[in-house]
C-alpha cells in the first residue's frame, strides 16, 4: 500500500495541529471531510491519496507536545472538541516522536545567525531522508506552516542556482531566511514543497531552477482563508458591472500566536504585501486601498475582518458596501493544507514539475499566476481535474 509522507515546518503551530487532528479524525470516521476542496464532486476524477494514508512528521522550534497543543486550542480558542482530541491523542503522541527539534533539523534564529549555511541545509536534508526511510512512504510533501518571517530583500544570489549555491558556500546570510533554506533542502532531496505562509519559501528563480533540476513540484504563497478570499470573490462582481471602486479599506483583528507574530511591523510587512496585490489584479486598476492588521488577544483564533468598499456607479453616483467576516483561522486553513498535500502528492506521482498553477485558488499570492478572480482560479483547478 502506498502512503504519503507529510513533513510540516512549524508542526506544533495552530494550523498544523488542527490539520493533523482533523486528518486523524477523518481517517477514524469521527468527522466528515467538510471544507476540503478536494472532496468536491468536480474534483472526484483525481486519484488523490486517502486522508488515512498520510503519515505526519516535521519540525518545530517549540517543544510542547501535540496533545497539549490540541488541548490549548480547545481551551483558549474554542476549537477542536474534547471527544475528538481524546480519540486521536494516541495518534498525536506517535507523531510527536517524528517532529525534529532544534538539534535535528529545525532552523532556529541562532543557527541561522551563527552556523555555516551548508551545515544547516544538510541537517534538514538528513531529517527528510531519515523520515522517508524510517516511515517507508513513497513520496514526501513538505509544507511550510511556520511563523511568518519579515520580508527577504531581493539579492543577486536569488537569480540562479549557481549563484545561490555560491552564496550558501560563502555564508551570505542576507540572501537567505529559514523558509528559503527549508525549501531548498526539500526540493533538493526530491520532495514536493507547499508554502502556506507569506514568507519567501521557494519563490526565487534559483529555487525554481532547483525544482526543475530535481523534477519536483511546488506551490504557494500564503493560504487564502479570510478577508482576501472574500475580496477575490467580490472584486470581480464590481468589475462585471463596471462599477468603479474608489476605495477598499480593510481591518483585520487576530488574537492567536500568528497575530502576535504579525504585531511585529517587519513580519506584518510580508502579510500586507501578499494581501495588497489582490485588488490591482482582480479589478485591473488600483483603487485607494489599505489593509490593517491588529493583534487583539481576546479574539483568539477567531479572526475578524471589517471591509469598507466605496464605489461609483452611473452618473457618478457614490455608494458603499461593508462586510464583516469572522472565521476561525485554523479551521479555515487546515482543510486547505490537507487539500494541498493531496494535490502535491498527485503532482509528484504524475511527474509534474515546477510551480502548480492549478493550485492558485488556494493562495493569496499564487506563484506563477497573476489571475486573482477566485471563480477563474477555481475553474482552472476543475479543468485540471477534468483533464485527469
Ligand atoms: N488562516 C490561517 O490561519 C492562515 C492563513 C494563511 C497563512 N497562514 C500562515 O500559516 C502560518 C502558521 O499559522 P499558525 O496560526 O499555525 O501560527 P502559529 O504561530 O500557531 O504556528 C507557527 C509555528 O511555527 C513554529 N516556527 C517558527 N519558526 C520556526 C522555524 N524556523 N522552524 C520551524 N518551526 C518554526 C512556531 O514555533 C509555531 O509552532 C503563519 O505563517 C500564517 O501567516 C495562516
């Protein structure tokens, strides 16, 4: 029986824990696969791996157990039912043993600042190879679910694989971030790579070259789960009616640890950047637009977005639309992570290489695809399934 390995960077984080609890709950028949896009009838033709056949592992810089993290989500964020956690606690304890810490593959800030870059990459590669051999899985999909990093400035070393390799040898630290090194290691040992975060990950010409050379697929960046999801569904409506959007102002309030990280203006800049491109592409012009992100601890994982859209109609008549969206961040993200793992595994089986354009509907800032209209992006996925 073929099984698929899943190696999660940031395996002890909220989204990762929710995805693993959800996968084990579905596998044990405790939950229906509601909110998995890959369960839609339109995608039934795809021969995706069963959720039961996913074998989880990964790395994290924090050390508390997955079961403790699941109970924390239950207590603090009112997510995950007690009975579900009790049923999958044994599965989580087993996965715990396959999550590397700072000593065996997780890249800490200290490592990144001090250790030779080649040695760091070699440790991640070794952890991935060891997982593949130990678990006997046929293929491994690496998923980045780690905390958002500050934006990584463009560097000449990003332009080609040769230049990047030279930068690694010479320890040019300003050319890399942890997400880039994880992506490099993953692609280099022949894994598919999914970047669910706004961090750079594989989005460098050098790593595209590496993916083609190792004949593996990748996709990203930044899962589309809340305000941006609604935006990419609504903006095309204004365009279809030729209503001119004057301003689109959005405020997001987050209270989970992702929100705490995004309270730091440098990390927030990555998120604002990936959210910001959307309107320009979806409308065909750039209205006055701002995106605010505030850390509000009391809302926990229940992200709140409030958007105000000011638009102009016939004879200059000005009107407005406002919406609020309150969603549970991790519950929105986790099923998409499982979808992307399944699609990444299928792409590997089919020998697809480079970026996976048909996954654009999952991302705020899809690699290799300018299209931002959600319906058009989704149709691309349906077409991919129809041509299966
Ligand atoms: N709806 C959503 O929740 C959503 C949507 C889009 C993108 N994302 C992105 O997904 C990521 C995860 O979100 P979350 O809510 O689970 O965050 P989280 O803070 O709960 O989890 C992040 C995990 O990454 C770990 N980590 C940090 N640096 C690491 C490193 N160098 N190596 C390994 N592990 C590391 C942390 O210890 C933590 O356990 C974030 O980057 C977030 O922006 C989330």
